[in-house]
C-alpha cells in the first residue's frame, strides 16, 4: 500500500509538471525571418517529447524538438537534428535561498506576486523560455523556444548563429498548431 501511495504521489507530481505547458499539437508552423527581415517562407517546429527535469527545480522541463527552418542548404541547421532545450529557472535575487523553479506566472494574473511558483497548482504557471546551445559546422548555434503566457503554447522559435565575423538570427514567428 505504501509503495502504491508513493507511485500516486510521483505520478501526480509529473502530471502537474506537464501542465506548465500546453501542446495541442506536435507540429507548429510560422513565418521565417532572417535578421528581422521577413523571408516569405514557412518554418516549422516539431515537439517530439516533454521531459520533466525535477533536478533543476519545480515545474522545470526539457523539450526534445526539431526546428525545421529550411536552412539545410546553407549549413546553418539540419531539420533532422533533434535539440534538447531546457526551461529557464525563474528565481530572482530575492528568492535565491528558495529551491529552484521554472514556473513563470501567466500574463492574465492581476497580482502575480500572490501566486505560489513552488506549489503544485500550475493553473497560472507556465514555462516561458527554453534554450540550448550546439555547435553546427564549427559555429555556435543558440536555440530558443518561447511560449505564450496566455495559452502556454509555443509562439516563437529562434536559431541565433555566431561566427567570428557575423551574427545571424533566424526566427520562426507566429507559431500556431498544425492540425
């Protein structure tokens, strides 16, 4: 019986973790921008897996995703490459002694300071930013996936490439679920 109760406790905590984001679809489509300029081409983000990251803190997650921006031909990023993005910790300087949390208060809350970001209720919490860094063709690529505070769904994805002489930003804006 005790083992069963521990299992139920762990399962309910994992379910609460998963509710910090909302994924009505695995694939999201948007419009590609290069260095703030509209390219007129479509881009996609595919969410393959959401993995709770309890070692980082409360309401923390990792996401395995593929960013399909059509950059294969120029060697910036391959659409087949799966990226492990990690949610950002949201503890501020006044909360440094508290355990870690990745829960951010949603934008529709009148008094955000009253929301317990360490509690089990994720109704008004979400993961706002996921990030990763990988080397691709000997250059640093920084990957960012941003979620909406209103819907808890992905709204923007970015690949920021840094080379010795140049920085390029590729953004997939206006992400919406593909049916």
